[in-house]
C-alpha cells in the first residue's frame, strides 16, 4: 500500500489469524487505487466479474490457468506478507511460488528442531503414521515404520480396487517408463502427482522447509512427499481407482486428463489443501510450542489405537514403487 494510506502500510495481519487460501483463475490480478483486484473473464469456477481481494486477511493466493499478474500486484502482496503461487486447475499442479516471508520463523525452526533430533524425528513419523492408518505404533526406527507401511499399503490397494471394481495385479512402477504398466498403476502415478502438488501448496503456505522430511530423506521435496502421503488412503487412491474405472469403460478417454479432473474436484470438495495445512501445524506444533519439550508436538491423533512393533516387520524392497526414494 502507499505509505500512510489509511495506516494500511502497517496493517499486516499475523498469519495465524488469516483465513487461508484464495483460488483465482482466468483473469488478471492487478492494483487499482491502491487496492488489489482480480478481473475475471469467467468460464471456470469463478464467475466473470471484478473482485476486490482481502489480501491482508489471506496467507496465499493461488493463481490458476489463464491468469496474469502485474508488477504492482506483486509489490502489494509482498508488502503485506501474502504469498502467491502459480498452480494447475484445482491445485493439481504446483508450478512456482516466490518465497513466502512469514511474520515468524517459529514453525520452520520447530521443524528443524524436530528433524535434527533422532528420537523426535521418529515421534513425528509415528504421528504421521497415526493420521494415515488410525493407529499409534511403537516402532523405534524409521525403517521399521516403512516396513509396516508397505504391508498396510498392499492391503489398502487391494481393498480400494475391490471397492471400485477395478482388476488389480499388484503395485508396479518402472521409473524409466512410468506408462509401461497397466491402467490402475498409471492412474496411481498421475493421482500421486496431483496430490503432491496440493502438498507443495500446503508447505509453501506454511513456510515450512520442503527438503526436511521425517520419513522421506533424499528428495528435495521430502517434506512435501511426507505430507502428501497423509491423504493417500482417502484422497490419492479414490482419485486413482475412480479414474481407472472410468477409463476401463471408456478406452478413448485420456487417463491423465481424467485423473486431473477428478483430482481437481476432490481437492476442492474435501478441502484437501486446508486439511494438509492443519496437519502440518498439528504435527510440528504451533509457534507457541517452541519453548516446550519437542516430543509434545509429535503426539498421535486423538483416539488412535496403539499397537506394538511387529518383530517380523521389515523395510520394503528398494524397488518398492511407493517409496519415492531408494
């Protein structure tokens, strides 16, 4: 804002008090009379019109296909600490985002503290496991957790395939040629990419560190992969098997397009990005927990059942397609 204009140059709202996300597409993001506005052409989820945006009460604006942004708009967003990300339709792709400069580094510092301490890292990984499978485990290492995860995912694939009436011969993935496998496996690959984009948006919105994952390690998007896995059971697989069922009946339809359409619908109706943001804050702990013992941030979800560590649990094979890293 212009200096001194109604005092708004100092009216930065703490991110903890913001409403969250604003989705825009098919229009122009610009500034008029010191106010941020979006001139929408319509034809998408947003009706045609001229919208004034409450950028001071949002954490991130998600700019979809068919959109442009002016230099003045970028200046206004930066001045008020509101992030901007370029995304695919419905958030199924995450293309780029200028670094968000949050009003506090506490959440990122909390992530680093938990990641750097081996016991706390395992505790966070267990909490992630509890969110995914509804049970708390007492695994002492990340490798043991991975072994348990592999067994449960195998069963989950079988159950979801049966639910959608899709033939299932097991999870197969050729990294050199992802399209060489059958339709259900290709659909899982495409759905995983869409959900990982949603997770990348959530990580960008919280200004956490994408490289510091608690289960994944080597990827530059390790934390993004961790967060995407939190909704594999109730978002990624329903998208994938729903799309596979459709394409098996309509062979002329493009599988990737069907997956992206279903993903955009589900990401919106289930508010997946907002849910992932909540998961990040719950797992790492809100900023006011920074002075408390690190283990308090990694408690499992309420109501989770407790199970012991299976003595025969073993890490998945190195070529397990659902481990993003060797």
